[in-house]
């Protein structure tokens, strides 16, 4: 059975600080705090990835809608040009 190495803590910094063994209760809080920080870090990375991906998707959809509108306008414009030419020829 493996045992974990002892963990020690100090109350103050300095050359002549007293080093005491860390109590189990403090060790539990310490490990929970470290685990929470690591999980939050990965959560931020995931949220950033999802956010940038959704922004890119929305931008792509917006561009596609604009391209479709431009294609529709080109077709309408060519029909109008043809009508204007025919109308000009009929007036002469």
C-alpha cells in the first residue's frame, strides 16, 4: 500500500520559520482548491473555444446570406436591364 509523502507548512516566511506538518483537514482543502483551479482553467479554455467557434459560425452564416442576397439582386438587375433595353427600343 502506497502512502503519500508528508506535507509541511509554515506560518511565516524567513530563515528561522517553524515548519509544522500539515493537518489532514488543511490538506483536504488544499487538494480541493488545486483541483478546482485546474478544472476552472480547462473550463475557461473550453468556453473560449466554444465562443470563438460560434462567432465564426455566425460570421459564416451572415456571409452566406449576403452572398445569396447579392446573387438574387444580380438576377433582378439583369432582368431590369433587359426590360430597359426593350423599352428603349420600343420607344424609338
